[in-house]
C-alpha cells in the first residue's frame, strides 16, 4: 500500500495523479504523529507533506544526496524493512523552471517561508546559479534572511517564490505579501496548487508580472516518486496530460457578461456536455431569500443584493469542477472576481446590444435600451480585464453552445 501522509491534506490531488501513473493503491492518511506509522513500516512507499518532511529523517536507513544535504525528505520507499528517503520536490521544482523556460542565473531571488520546501527551492536556485538567494521569514535572522516588514519597498528582488501555505484552500483571499513595493520584480512562483491561481498570482498578473503555480512541480515530483515505487521509468509526456486532465476535472467554468447574453442557458448545456454540476448565482440568492431578484431589489435594495451576491460567490468558489453562471454586475467587485478566478476559467459571453432581448420586469437595473448601453459602457473594461477567453454570442443557442464548447476545448494556458 502507498500513502500520502501529513496534516489537513484532504484537498490533495496526489491520489488522482498516482492513479494515472500506475496501477497501485494510493491513499491519503492524515495524522498528527508519525512515530508509530514509520516504526511499524506497514507500507510499501509513502509521500510526505507538511509538517513532517524534516521529522521523518531520523527514521531513514538511507538518504539520497539531496536529503543528506538539506535534511528534507518527501518520499520513502520501504525496501525489505529498510527505509530509503528521497527528495522528489527537488526534481519537481527543476522541471517547473525548465518547462517554462525560466532562467534564474544571475537573478536575485527571494523565497517566502523558511520551512522544508523553502530549503529545497533554495538548493535548486543555488545550483542554477542565482545571483543571490534571500529567505523571507518571521522566525529566522541572519545575513541571508529578511523580515517581512522589510519588503514594503524592495529594490532588489527579481524572482519571488512563495513556499508558505498562505492563500491556499479555503483562504483564497489571502496573500503572504503585497507586491506593490517591489521595483524590479519580473516573476512570481507560488508552489501551492489549490487554488490554481492564488491571490499572490492574481496580484502579480494585475501588475503584468509573469506568474506560475506549483501544479507542474506537484505532478513531476509524483512522477519521480512513482518511478521509485514501481522501479520503472515513466515518460515525461505524462506530465502535461495529467495537468490538462486535472484542470478539466477540478477547475470551474465561470460565465460573465451583460444581462441577457445567455449565461444561464449556456451554463446549463455546458454542464450537461462536460458532466459538471451547474450553479446560477442569481438563482442561488433567490432560493435562499425566497423571492425573485426584482423583488429582492425592490424590498431590500441593491446594496443588500450585492452583499448576498458576494457571500454566494465565496461559497461557490470553494467548490471544484462546477459551472457557474453569474449576474451581469459581478465584475463590479474585484473581491468577487478574485474568488471566481482562483479556481475558475472565466468565459466572457459577449453579445451585441441589438441582440439582447429585454424582458419586462426581469432586470431591476435596466428599463430601456439607454440603460443597457450605459451599463455596458461602465462594465466592458471590467469584462475584458477578468476574462480568460471571450465567445461572441450573436447566434442561436445551439450555435452559441457549439462555439463555447470549441473555445473551451481549444483554450491553452498562457
């Protein structure tokens, strides 16, 4: 039997990944104490995550060179009662850099966090000839360490790597640092992968700074671990296949756009075609409040509606692998959109105003074509700002659904 051991790891994608890598049983095993488990040795192999990557060292009979150098182990193979320890995160981080053509040579690199993963990242950066490596930590001091308070106006950092758990599920709205004070920053890597786009990454994107998550690192380190488990080589081509499948299964599809552009209808059909559950934000609010949206606006006002909209979006954003149809005004609140972007692919349904049919009494903020034009003028920049892809929707429902499906299937990550 093979396991992933750690604390609070129910969200992990590792069981899915290992299922794609080999025909062996692999399960999550949450624990607070590893002593009994490692002493009894009732496993063939394990992956280790926080907070045990350093604690496991004392149980090992053999350490690979990386484990020996930095004292961090994330993979153990039980070889006839002898425990062999490896660091496959090392290979995973190297792959992430190489696959995305990221050169750290001659760069000043800051690492957020001073734990086990930070040490692995630092070793890779050192071996790839980074100019300077600084660890940002609340706990440690020294010539190569920096306090978070000193990051407010930084003139040196060119590459920033986050190894802390700040901003992971379910705290999508948190970031370990503000990027506004970084003067030379050109790249951000968040080694976390849930959400796919952390607040740190979204902040980087808003500043036109290249950014990457740790999903490829996770998959590649799992591949190397699986090779050790199975004692056979696995072709690197599986990495991108698994990544695409994971994104398809676990990422939400989120529709934004003007009122009357077919978001609700198209979401329903996309959910059927992609076998994903569908949620309509307005319908969820209406159900919770036991009244229609026009009635809600009339009785409690727009401010109350927006509050309920934000609460509903925060709840839905924590789900994975669903389709979400939003209201036309969702883009007015950046917090709403950050929540939806975290694990969502944002699809802007754009329909010419002349093709938007106004149903009397159904749109609280739109009484005429003039209202419609004014609202589009106010929101079009925001729709374009948050979209991952845009689909023109001036066709029949059948044709529009075809176009959306085609766009989703052809979408490539930046």
